[in-house]
């Protein structure tokens, strides 16, 4: 539930919207939760975690690439955040 609130708040303050497909949003949130349990960080489930903290840092949601992806294609790679 905390991750749900986090992504909702992030989308709102960043001027994005969450994917209108609630099943996809739920899948991404579950992936974030699994990664948080497994690795201790909310790594984007669409990114490959290597175990190298330096290399993996940009993969923490919202990842380093999401703004550019949204600007170019209208949504991030995970399909979580969409252009408003």
C-alpha cells in the first residue's frame, strides 16, 4: 500500500498520470514490492538488477530514464507513468 501511495503521489507532483490499466499498475507495484524485499530497494521491475549498488542505483523507481521515455513515447518502460 505504501508503494501505491508513493507512485500516485509521484505521478501527481511530476505532472504524469498512472497507466489507466489498473492490472498493469498492480503488476508493476507488485514487482517493485518484490524487488524491495529481495534487494532492499524499489528497483523498477522492467530493469535488470545486477547486484552492483553503483550500477543499479539509476534503476530505483522512478528510474533515471523515465522522463526521457515519457517525453519520447508517452509512457515509461514499465508502463507505469504516462504523459498527462
